[in-house]
């Protein structure tokens, strides 16, 4: 049992990060599918990296540089996996009309104007939100960073439970993982992983930010369903990126005005 769960977790690590695994991990579509429930745990790894890099570099540089370096570290750790999905969605929905055209553009590995503009604005938005939070409290910033990465990945996982995967091409990276809906027990397990920081840090601001960012997930999945009938792997990456930004913005707003 423990060995199976470890296999599922390591599969998620290999799929979503560039962390090398020093031994061979069994692979199958079933294993890929069952690794879905460990999405939030990947958030712990990525968010933990962001926190560590910020904490170390803040002693050497200004807060702004430390934030940029922490963001760079997460991009390097994940290979810009979700950011790439976000740019593909910006290009496809920005330049495509109708499901067929949208899906065709989404498969194109080249980045267009919509993708460039979208990712630049998104990264700038996240940087400015974190910059403003850092001015309020450094310790609060570190907790927000960690929670943002964990929560946004849980929200992306819920899309696998609530909606249908629509990309049928065999070369799709996400098809083996998303061709079967997340089970209720796996969703519950994923939720437990996601809410642990909320229990440890016990701050009502995070609870509100959790639900506000989830509303963002609901809107995006409804939008995707309307235009293409469900979601793709790129759509999941978009959900993660947007929900992360929404989490930062919500906690910043609540901290400043409430």
C-alpha cells in the first residue's frame, strides 16, 4: 500500500517538476491517473522552494529581487509547465474562433502575441501582489507563497473531478493522467493535503482566499466548457496560474482593508 502510494507521488513529481528521481519508477496510465491526488503535495515542493529562495536571498538583496528570484526558482523547478499551458490558452482562445480552431492553435508549440502579452501581465501581476504583501509583513508573505502554490494546484485537480477532458490526440502529455475523472476518495485526500497549512497557520484570510480563488476556477472551467466542451492539460495549467494570482490578490486586499 505504502509502496503504491509512493509510486503515485513520485510519478506526480516526475510529471510536474524537474526533480530527478534516482531510481526507476513504474509507469502506466493507471499510475498516472492515480497520481492526480498528489497535486497539492507538488504545491508543497514548489511553494517550499519559493519560500526558501526568498528567505535566503532576502538577506543578500532587496525584497523585490528576492521575490523575482523566488519566482524564477519555481519556473526552473517546474520547467515552466503551468506557465506554458497558460500561454497556449491565451493564444488559442485569443486567436481562435470555434472549438476546432481553438484546439488547433493550442497544439501549436509556437507562442503568439496573445501568449506573450498574457504571461508577461500575469507574472507582473503576481510580482506586484507579492511585493505589496512583502511591504506589509515578511512572515505573512512566506505563508502566502506556500499556500498559493498548494491551493492553486488543488483547484486545478478539482477540474479533473468536475469536468471532462476533451483533447483526444495520443501525443497529449496530460491524456494518461486526465482520461479518467478523479475519484471522490482521491479528491477528499487531495483536499486534506491542501487544508493542512490552513489548520497550522489558522488565519481566516486564507480561508476566504481559498474560496475566492476557487470561484476563479469555477469561472474558467465554465468558460472552457462553453467553448471547447471541457478542459485540456493547458487549461489545467491556466487554472493553476490564475488561481495562484487570485489567492495573492485576495490575501493582499483582505490584509490591507479588513
